[in-house]
C-alpha cells in the first residue's frame, strides 16, 4: 500500500510565508514526478508546481517568483515554500506523486488528502 501525506498548512496573513511538506511511503518502487495542486471553493483543482526526479520544475504563472518546489529523493518527500502569500492563494493544497509500486510495472497517480492554506488578515 502507498500513502501520500501532506503537512504544514495553516492560517497566515497576506505577505506571509508557509512551507508545505509531503511524504510518500509504503510499497514504493520508484517515483517519477511529484507536485502540488490546489483547489479553492467553487473552482477546479489546478496545478501549482511539479518537480521531476531529476529536479526539473514547472510552475503555474500565478505563483512564479513566489513559490519554490523542492524534493528529497532519498526520503520520498516534496516541499513547497510559499512566500508573499495572497488571499487568492487560499485553497486546499494536494500533494501528487507519480510512482510505480514495488514489483509493479505501471505508473500511477497517488494523491494526499490535502492541507488547508488560508491567507487572511
């Protein structure tokens, strides 16, 4: 079984910072891309940032220059440093891992339960 668990969300004032963490654990053979997505009330889930096993990153235009994604391959963890937060960053943030289970041959998408980020004064 594979688990993906996020942590680090919370309430922060506009202009503040938060760091999200995500750990993938269980019967994991290898992990390809990991990333962060978010969903605000009444909106569809959207990509925030992704990072490959080789370290290549991709960001949504709305977070470029403010958010930084990083990864620890040895620990199967991915992080999202969020600076200069705005009210419009308020959402439920989900971690995603594209991985292959131990002994498996197919790649699959695995999601965490989400961590709430609220930006408000």
